[in-house]
C-alpha cells in the first residue's frame, strides 16, 4: 500500500466487537493470563503491553502510521513535541559529546540546547541556516555526535539542503536529527535524504485542529530503542486519548496539507509586492532564496507564510490588533488561520542579537494559513495591512 493508504488503513487489531473504527484503549495498565506471561513481558521477551507509560495500543497505532508516512524503521510517541526533542537529545548524547545545530530553531529548543544541555556536560555549537557545505564541514568537531536542524525553519522559513547535510553526517558518522514539523511527512521525508531521526510536534499540522498535545520521534530502530528506554523511565508518555485523536487526524493529513499549501501559495503571491511589506518568504515562491532546494526535497511549500512589516514592532502589533478573522494564538497548523508576532511571543526569550542572527526582525509576522476560503483569509490580512 502507498503511504497515504497506510495512514488510513493501519489499525489496531479488531476486537471481538468487530468495530470498524479503532476503539480508544483508555487504560493505565494491562492484565496477564498467568505469572509466566507477566514475567516474560517484564523481561522484554514478549511485546505484551504492561503499562501505558511503556506502550499502549492507541499510542502504537499512531506511531505505526507515522512510521509508515516517514519511511522509518520504528518510532516512539511523547506527550509533546518538546519532550520528543529533549528525549532524542538525552537518550543519545552524553557528557563530553557535542550537538551541532542550525541556529534558526524554535525558541524552546534553543532554550534546551543553550541552557540545559550544558548542565549535563553536553557541548553545543550553532551554524547559520545559509551555511555552505564547506562551512558545515568546518563546524564539525571530533566530539560532534549529533546534527540537529529544522527545515523549513521556525519562523524564518529558511530551507536547508537535507541531501547535503545528510551526506556530511554519514561521512563523519554523526546522527542527523531533523524536526519535520513545518513540512509534515506527506510533504517531506528527511529519512530519504539521510536523516537518522525525525522529530515532530504532533500538536501542529499532524493534529490539524488545535485539540491535543503530542510529539513523536521516528527513525533508525537502534536509536529509537535507546529513546524508548529513556522515555519509558523518565515518563513523557503520550496519553492514549491524545494518541487516538492524532491517529484519526493522520487519516486526513494528506488532503488537509494539500489545501493548506494551495491557500498559502495564493496568499504569498497576493502579498508579495504589498507596499506595507518589506519582504515576504514562502518556500515555493521563486523569490525565496532557497527555492531550488525547496522544490527538490518538498512536494509543496507548506502552510506557513512569513512577512516583515516596514514599520517594525509597532506595525507588527498594530497588524495583529486589526485582524478580525485570523486567530491570535501561540499554536500553528490549525484549520483556522493564525497570525503571530515571533519577536514578542515564541522567540521573545532570545536576545536581540540572537533574533537578528536568525532573521527574526521586529516586524516579522508568521501566518499559519488555514482551511478557510482563501479569499476570506486574504481579505482579513489586507484590511489589517491597509
């Protein structure tokens, strides 16, 4: 079956009730027929469920679908995207190791890397999203054990060359860990370009309706096993209910992302030359500096459009206040279009210098383009701009 079909047809084994839609396994623990079966489960000699912090049928169905979509060997689901990111770091890095990261990343990820990893003796280094292959290779040190990046980046929409970085990672025997949140697996599969791990905030496009929190890591089986053992002991398990919701959401991801992307391209084209906008980015516009890379590794440009207002921070806040339909919220990837001002919200904890280094200007606006009629979305943005 093709991946889109697998996202719909992969299901937990049908119970004696012969249900068509998978039921929710809302339970904390699981029973055994006898002492030997229980012993074997705890000894990892069987795949029997023990406790929902370890595994759960509802969670496993969500994982299996995401593994199929990403072309991965295995996966593990977590309570949020950030717990997936943190788990992928802590399970595989140790004191003296170094993490090399693209400098344009989600604000909370930056906090984990710069504030918390050093407490465990894990070094880190940053490299610009526009770095050349030579600059990437020069940034790799003997103790670099993992490369971490987002593409497209949040919120600047830089597109990194996965094939180039994947080749370097393989050459130096470094784990390549890619946050695929913005693109989603129906639009981009980093593993096909050499990634060893792919992390997701399932809270965003994978859910698609702003309902539940969730995260996931998929990739090489040996690496996922270490992440599973770390998370099994430390506890960032995805709840069965959230997993059940997310599994249903994956069944419509392909058709939703097609509409998100077509709406976003329409909005980007309509706004590109607006007099109030200093610059605009969308990966599938030819004006995007990484257009050729984006079209090589992505099926479409995704659902995010970013533009820089000429009036700076005051213009950014004024724009948000004048919107009538678009939501003002910290989330993205919803059926409803969302506008945010990264400099004063998601990336406010970065210093001014750090924001400038990743092109988060005072007037930067991030639009998560929803599923509403594209003309209605555009009309609200235009009236706020005008």
